[in-house]
C-alpha cells in the first residue's frame, strides 16, 4: 500500500473511532442530561403529550385531558376554572411548567408511577394507548364553593380540616386564577394570561395564600397558643386568676398596649380569670402572661403545634415562624400574635384541629385515593399522627374557653343554631394607616368535632365580624354535607 492511501486509511479509521466515541457518549453518558434539557422538544412532547388522568372531587373531574389536533394530542382542561385553581395547580405546555396537585401527583397522573406498573404492562401487551391514573381529593365541593363565595373576591384564604383524620375539606385562596388560560397550547394566549395574573393591580392571584406566599401576623388567634403554654408550663386553668390591667406599659419603650376598643379587662379591677380574659381577648393579659412565662415556654408550645416544621399536603407548606431572639417588649407582643410571629392559614387551622382532636395533631392531606385509568383503587391515604400538641386536659380547657368566645365573646358572629362552635378571633395590626387582618379559627360541633377551620381576610378589620361569618358558613357546609 502506497503512503498516500495508508494515510487516508488512517484518517478514515480515526474518523470512525471519533464517531463511535461521540455516539456512545451522547447515547449513554449524556442521555439523561439531554432528555432533561428544557429545549429538548421531543422530551416536552413526550411529557406534555400524555393522556393524563383526571383529578376528581366527589366523583366529578376538576381537571382532565381532552383530545386535540396538535403536536401534543391532549389538552388539559379545568371545568371549574378558578374554584379549584390553588388545589389542582396548572399544566402548562407553553411555559413548560406544572404546579399544585398536577405536580405533586405527576407520576400518577401521567401513568409512570410504580403503583401503575401492572397497567403499563397490560397496555404494552394489548397495544392500547397509554393512559394516566386518576387522583381523588378530600375536598368537600360545597365547603370549597361556600368559602370562595364568602370571601367574595377579597384577598384572603380559608382552610378547613377534618380534625380526626387531617383530611383537607376546603383550601381556598382569593383572588384566584383560571388555569385554562395558562394551560393553552397557544403560546400567545398562555403568555397573555400569565402577564395578566402577574400585573401589579391583579392582587397576586397565583399566590396560594392558604399555604405559602407572604405569611401573616395571627393577631389574637395566637392567644390559643399563649393560653396553651400557660396551662402546660405554668399549670393554669380557665378559672385561674391572671393579671387584667386596662393598659400594659411595655418595658424599655414608651409603647402602651390596649385591649380591644380600649376597654377595661373584665371588671377593671386589674385581675380576671383566664377564661374571662380569653373571651374578651384582653391584650394586656396575654402580653403580661408571655413576659411572665418567658420566651422558651411560648416558643416550645408554638413548635408543639408545628411552627418551624416542614410540611407537605402534598404541596409544600411554608413553615410558620416564632422569633428566635426576643426583647421583653417583643415577647409581650408575640404573646398576642404580633411582633415577628408569622403564620399561614393552614398552620392556624392545624392549631384549631389539634385542640378539637384532644390535643393530637394529624397530618393534613389533600389526596384521598390514587386510582387506575379504569378508576380502580390503587392506594388510599391513611391518617397519620404528627404530634401531641397539648395534653387532653389542656385541649378540654381550651375548648371550654373557645366555646365561651363564640357564645358570648368576640366570636358571636360564628354561631350556628343548634351547634356548639368553639373559636377564637384575631385582629392583626400589620401596617400603619391600613386596616388590620381579620382572623377566625375554630371547630364544630365541639362535642364531636367534624371540621376545624381557619379564615384570613387581608385588611378586613375586626376578626369577629369579618372572618367569623365566613367560618360559620364553611363549617355549616361541612356539617350539613356530612363529609367529615
């Protein structure tokens, strides 16, 4: 072989070796990275072109897929629009984004879950079109609708739980959004919807105020936790005599704490029973109790109710916060749910639910069952205990005081005829020159609780008159429906 041919043969061999090495590297070593790349159109079509299963609420699909004549083959639709948006989330091909239950249960809905292996094998054998499984939620549709209507478009949130199991009966954040626009396969339509929902004057409808977003000072609804700490750490009971001054001068400052409407606490003598102070929501009493106890018992009690702990329902819930370092004035304000105490409505619903459930806090959950494409049951969520927040005796005492609040205290707007409602109002100062946030937490029926609820209305003013009626309507909806 002459030298030119030998050199050419060598070049050809080297080129073949380079091609083989490159092909092996791409197909084996880089396959995972390339598959996951956001610009890989085939991966996007494979993921977003599946026949996803439905999300179901009491037998009705609140999210489903319908065949369409485009590259994806299926369009995700949400028949109830805004009503369940913060529960279902949205499935966006245009933005390559999945949120809510669509994300948390994605492997079931797209059919790739290990629990659906048998169905995938059957599909391969029969040659049928692959289908995703279904997810059935714990939501009570009547409670969800009533909560949405009662909030009336105001910025706020409602969470309703079954105290004995942790099942979430309502999870509402307003204003809401229509996931259908975001799920559009037309990029311009999806972009327009996204921009409209993120406009400065839109009220941040895509923020789930019930479990995430900016947290809130709980105001006097936190007094349930302060009272629990006083009972658990200090041995108080509803009849114990506690300080009840008309005003409370905070040490190290010139700030003065007043009671609601600047009224005296109790008879104005300077002393009241704990239940009297709780019924009237005396800021002076609970500020003083917090300083007398010290920060540690109050922090430990907040943590016993779940503050600072990670939680998935299955969407992640932002942990509520009790401040680490506190001066005496900050401690007093923390005892009445102000200063740097910050919570989600989910957290405060869990506080009410723990009291209702003899002090035992259950894991909140949204998914009741996972189903095959033929709607046969694959798995059912089993209730799970998170922690004992307070002793049964303390839970009974707190229930007694919360009953007093609704019967003859600040929570009378939450009364339900013929039903014993236990509750606590909250009116949380949040900024100079704006109305305070309105809170109500509670449960019903007190003897055999079926529902615990937390209601927040941003800048709604008085907690009892604003949030109380919303809580009443939601509790009535659950009780009348018997879903608890």
